[in-house]
């Protein structure tokens, strides 16, 4: 995404974190105004599992993709919606993957 090839990147971890998300690598592009960042915290209802912190980075002209992906993730995490191959396909398209790459993922995940 930082190379301008993909329009959107998404990272997540639990709170407190167990991973080091690549925030430092995105900072120069954020400061220059080339990309935007949206951070969301999702809470899994009726769960003892920790909340999830998501970071969405998008090229400035592709910012609209963040809202679509956020709404889908919110439904999947907080709304109890079950994921399906169409969701994975939409996520792949939003992240800028080519159709063949999405097909490979879906075959690996057992969908499509």
C-alpha cells in the first residue's frame, strides 16, 4: 500500500496488544497527507475475549473504502454476522487484490 499499488491496508490486534502493528512505517505518508488513517475499537458482545483494535490506512483518494470495510467488520465482530465467501471477496476487492489472488485465498479458506 505504501508503494501506491494497493488502495487500502488493514491491521488489527487485541487490546492489550500482542503484535507490533506497522504504525511507524505509515507515519511519513500520514504526515505528508498522501494517506489517511482510521482507528476503530471493536468489542465482541457477550465474550470474555479482549476488544480488537483495527487500523485502516487508505490512499487519500480511496478513503471511501475505509467506511465500507469498517461497517462490514463491525457487523462481523460486534453484530454476530457470520462471514461467508462473499464477505471475503468484498474485503479482497476493497484491499485491492486481483481476482486471481482472491480466488486463491477463497480456495485456501474453503470458500467459493
